């Protein structure tokens, strides 16, 4: 009916405008309808946008941008010919358009783009925010969201996800928000590099986005099980051959992931990374949807402290600036290396901690701590792991590490950890050289939880010359350390049937029975801590 009211000076214009709306400007048309423009003024407005090539792909618009249309020659002609010589696109209408346009501009997050810069008014395409919180670290909190299926593209990366993990970077941690913005940009770069490795046991990074100047987010795959700590608490299964095989597959996968991060094989790799904050909370648990008796997949996440180095020395003369970490799983050199160039001369304290260097061996020690806890959980369950951690505390309120420093500044493996490992070695299911659990324990004792560093790394203050020397625990009452009863591992494994065989290739499929899956004891490293690639020799 509007066509009959149009001035005859414009030859059949409505078909042209309708074609523009249907092919190029459906959103623009809907926004003006929402603003309340109708009749000939709606037609005139769409004609104005058409003549200025202002279509859906140009959204969002700035107010000044639309205002510039109204001072054009085209606007004057349209006002004269169509709108009854009355302005039809005033300041109030333009303001309303710019406010309501965000309801039509929800972004599509594409995994092929590492970052999306959004306007502070942008409406995010999340349809539900779940109460579940995955983790909260020094730099941000991770939440579970349902995302609209047409607003995420993960082609070539992973199946289309229903849920995603969204990490909002906290800016209130530091007085200078630039520190946190730099941390966000660093994590984006690290996550992008980690994704290029295509490693099964590294959490998949989807993309990142920034909304305005103050909100910074990361989007990753959602771990439905939580983290490794949650697995230890909630996955209650007796110690069977199948559970041991399942656990070893995951430990092997985590080791391969760490080795690939430390020592990238790709020719395009221009440096190597280390994680810097390995702990059970940063190893995420993806449940097996087909079999509740299986662990599922464990993946290393939270690369907020990851640091890339362009050379492959074990420690560098140039100071690094990683400022956060978890006391419980940090190695003894965090405390003992003080008298050489490893402390930043003019270092600032971050959250009360002095900024220090971290090498790849930092990750190796942390992995040793995690593996020991994993082994205790396998043998004695969550209750046994709770006893182990309680033995460390012994009434103390502060965080206790897996090492201790005596009054002579000598670092050694903590007496509680040592006595537990000695006790476990006496258990029939953990016999070194005859069982997989025993050889895993020996790997932890002789190559991971080792204070002495590899040659060329540095000097530990007053390190005893004999590796393996430990603090005398003869004066430590056994009831304080709270060891489990001898032979108390909850096992259905028939120990005498387990035979020692040579280990197969790293990528070998695990056999169906535990009897044929007993890797050989680890090779000696001369009493020094192993590197990640040493674990496969």
C-alpha cells in the first residue's frame, strides 16, 4: 500500500528497497522496526541506508556514522520526495538504533581466529550460565556456559560443543591493570601455541575475546569431570589390573604432552614452553561417556604461567618474570637458588612472592609430586591420600611442600614423602622390578622427586655430596606421619602372576592383562633430576 503513496518522481523504488532489505539488510530493517519507525519513514530510512551501502555486514554503527547520512545530498532528496519534507531520522532515533542494534550483533566465535575484539555493549552468545565453577586462580575464574550452536565454529578442532569453559581474567589483582592485560595476551599466545601441537592431553583452546577495554576472556573446552583432585575424590574404584592400565595410559599421555611442550619436534617450532604451575587443579578430567569404570582423559590446562623460550638451555642468564605459582608443588630451587644470577636483582614482590626464574625442570618436580599422590590414591584410595596430606600438615596452617630446608640451608625431599615412599615400596603390589606400581614409585623416587639438578643447571646451596641423603627421621614418631598399615593396598591384583618384561614403544597399545604390562625400572640419572625427554629413554 505504501507503493501507491510514493511520489511518482521515483520510478518503482519499492522493489529496489525490498530487494536490499531481503538480501543485505534484514537486521538493519528489524532494528528500525524495534525502534518504532514505520510507514513511509521506515521506507525512507531504508532507502537512505541503501544509498549509503549501509547493510548488515556494516553493523554495528556509530551514532556519528548514521548522523553523517542525514547531512548528505541523498537524505535531502529523500526528505523532499518521500517523507513529506519532514526529517525522519532524528537524534533520538539514531541513539535508540545504536542501543538496540546489539540485540542483533551477537558475535560468532571462530576457533580459527585467536582473538575477537568486541564493543563493550556487545551481547554475548551464551544462553545459560551454570553455577558450576571449574577453578579460580591468580589471574581469573573459570565458569561453565551453554553457547548458542550457531555462534561458535570449531570446525577442524573438535566436535561442536554444547558447553564451553569461559575464563574471565581478573583485573583487580594488581594495582596496574596493564600487568593483567599482558598476562591475558601472554596466555592467548601460549594457548595458541599449545593448540598447534595437537596434543590429546592438552586442553583445547577455542578462542579469546575482549569486550571493551576492561573485560578479557578465554574460551576453552569444558571438562565435565572437573580436575584431577575431583577425580581422586569422586572416582571410587578398587585397585584392579584394568584401573592400573587405565591410570598408566593417562600418566603416559601427560608425560608425552609435557615432553612435547618442553621439546617441540615440529620444524616450525621457534621455541619451547614450560607450564610453570602444574598441580592437580590444573590437570582437567574429561569423563569417559561410554564407560563409567574408566578414568577418561586427563589434560593439562591453565597455561597462564606458561613461558616460551627461544633457546634450549636448561636455565637462562636473562631473567624471566613469571610471578605466581603454587607453593605445594614448587621445587626446592625456588628457595635454595639465591646466591647466583637466578634472582632478579631489582625484583618486585608479587602477592608477597619474589619473582624468580623457572625452567622446564620446575614442571618435572611438580609432575613427580602429582605422580606420587596419584600412586597413593591408586593404592590406598582417597582416604589414604587424605592421610598423606594430613601427615605433611602436622598441625601447621601454612602450605607444606614436598621438600624441606634444614637449619643449614640444605634442601632434601620432605621426610613425610620419603617415609611414605619407603613404606609403599614394602607393599607387595608396589614391589620394584616386579610390578608396574613399584616401577612407577622408583621412577618418582630416583628421577622426579630429586633435589640435585642436572649438570649445567645451577648450584643448590650446601647440597650434600651424596645423592639420596635424607634428613634423619628416626626421631619422628610414626604416628605423626600416619602411615597406612603394611600391605593395606586395596587390591584385587594377584601379585605372584605379575612378571617383568621389557617396555614396548611409547605409542604401543596397552595389553589386556596387567601381567604383560610391567615397564622396566627407570635408568639411573646419577642422582640428578630427570628432564622430560629422559622419561622415554
